[in-house]
């Protein structure tokens, strides 16, 4: 009885695999070089505009129970020169249940006439209405908080040059709806619903 040897499978050439690994390695190195040498524009959270009011620390509203959006008259102001953006954001806020401020709900920011607010923007509110500021800060965590001493419950949202838009995704809509129906939304939910980093 003789043992038959099975024919050995044809040898595959290693050259195509080596070439593929080399191409991937070169691409990875190039990507890292670009990532570490890129000088991206950075946007400041602090706007450095003392004429707008007293800056409130971004943690200054922690523990503040957010107010229902329907109780907050909002005015959206253009401070960045982007035509139509304030109107778009105002309409988005109304879609989330906020009310428009009765006088001039949208317009150019009178405190920044040159429309050169070099930051994400500002949320301006009065001391007695910190809960109103807290609700809007949950939507716009990168905007600087400003106590401008106003006595009514309105809030101004001034859009700066770094403003990245309004998130009106499902989790945000659900949280605002819960607040409007008298429910509570815990701080962790409010913080997690906006994934933007500042």
C-alpha cells in the first residue's frame, strides 16, 4: 500500500500582500502627520465683551431646575454676520416649544453692531430667571452665559462666529417636550443630549 501525496496547493505570492500593507502604512503615517500639524481654527467660549453683562461660569447654573421652554420668551440675535441664521434658529426654538420674545424676536445684536462676536455666542438672562438660562444652556452648551441684569424672563441668544447650529434631534425634542408637559429632565440627560464639545 503506497501513500499518495496530495499535490501541494500553488504557492501564493507574498508581493501583493506586502504592497497592500505598505500602502496602508504610508496612508496611516500621512494621516497622522496631517492631524498633528494641522492648525485648525479654535473658537473661544468666553467672548470678552464686558459691555454685554456679567459673565456667569459655565458651572454657575448647575443644580438649577430647567424651566419649561413654553415659559421662556427668546430673542435670537445675529452677532456674526450670517444672514438668515438668527431667523432659522428662532424657528427651530419655536419648534422645540419656546416662545418668541414679544418685541423684536429676531434681529441684529445692538450690543455688537459690527457683528464680530468672536466666540460661539452668548445666552443673556436676568438673575431671577436663571432657570430660563439653564434650559437654553442645555441646548447651547458652548455659548457664554451672561447675566445682564434684565428684570423680565426673556432670554437673548446672540449667535457668534463660532456658532454651530441648533440640535433638534429626537433626544432634544423629547427632553423639551417633557419639560413642557411639566415633567422633570435630569441633569445627566440634559448634558448628554448635546454631543458638541467646546
